[in-house]
């Protein structure tokens, strides 16, 4: 595989977790083409929590990268903290070369300052969406999403949504199998659609009486079966109405949308790892027919199952 150079641009006040997410996911490993470098203006960068970290590269690495990722930092002070002109120039030059530029959390402010988000949809941490709108009126801010994919410009919502965005990038680059393998290593959900809500007011419980995590896990092992709302509610021991309410509280999406995403994820993995016919893949993932699978592939991924298989089968 041709090396894919990933530059993580750490600005002063960088949030350690926002930086650690892409560093872990795009860490150089034999089975992926990624070559990851943490970059900064100087040899050290001060984090938002007070400690400093050592960078490996500078703006030359940023300009030469195939993907540049700007983790969240602390722009939300008054007056607005503006990255240095050298940083902004490097980001602009990266886009002018047709390379991919990505932000996690408040890293979107650096992309906006560089003009990269002008005329595009974008998101950031829910606490700062209003500030992004006020300061950059040419950017359409999507408040209730995990991430926004505008092709080669992508932005994620707050902190852990960066995991979803980075896994989305791996899925785009290498396919579902590679993304799922990395997700398992992180003990993270293999896929959460970008359109899910980033802020869920109720606490997300993973154990105990109120949690539906056991039913979701059970459903993932029975995707080839008819899984109606009534079937899922019966498995969880609650009424359909209560199930719908709790499901939305815990996941930020509906059972139908969650099931569709899970089934498409399984279909992608089957297309990558087996020689099953498209019709058989459709049955095994619960979408019924090849025509239905093609319909959802076209709507969601903008391609066909056969074209997807050719892209990601090695």
C-alpha cells in the first residue's frame, strides 16, 4: 500500500484527548498505510491541562501530508484566540494541493479562520456551536450531528465524536473490516452515523435496568432476522413506546436508523471478506434482496455493492 501521511497539528492549548484519538487510530502499524506525525509550530506544545508535549514535525510536515487533522484547542476565550498566520497558511496550502483537512471538536475554529469552511457545513463541540456561527457567518453550522463529511473537509463535534469521525475516515480509506478491527482495539462502537445527535441530555447507561445495550448486542447477532420494534421491545422487556423513548435517549437515533446502519456495516464487511453473491449478502445482513441492498448502498455510500467490493477487496 502507498503510504498515507497523516499530520496531527497540535496548536497551543490542545486538548489531550482530542489529540490522542487520531494518534491512536492513525498510529503507524503494519496492516495500514498510515504514517502519523504530531506537528506543531515549535518543538513543544502546551496542552489545555497544563503539561507540555514534544512534537515530531513542523509546518513542512503539515504541507506535505495527505491528511491534516487539527484536534480541539482553546479558542473559546474572549477575544477569540487566532492561530498564527504560519499555521493558517499551512492549512490553506494543504487544501490548495487537494489534500484532506479534518478537525476534531474546537479544531473547527482553526479551519474557519483559514477560510477552509467558507460555504460549507461544519460542526464543533455543542458548547461552542453558537460562537462558531457568530464569528464565521459564512459557515453553516450543524448543531446536532456527530460529524460532517464535506468530501475532503471534515469536522467532528465534541471530543469523543472524534473517534466516530476518525473511524469514518478509516472506513472510507480501507473499508469496514479495517475500521472494525481498530474499533475493537479501542473498545468503541464500530460505527455511529454522523447524523446522530452529539449531545444526549439523559445519561447514557451501559448497564442496569434502564440500559438497552444488551438488546442492541443481541440484535447485532440476529441482523438476518426480521427485527421489528415489537421484537426488540419484547427482548428488552418493555413496551414499544418505552423502548423507542429509551433507545433515543441512549443512542441519539431511532431503532430503524440504527438497524439500517448496523446492516449496512455487516454488508460492507461481508463484501470485503467473502465471495458471497450480492443477493446472499443482502439476506445475511437483513436487507432482504439485492435490489434493496443496492438502493441503500446508493443512498448512503453513493456507490453499488459490486463497486464497493472491487474497491476494498485485496
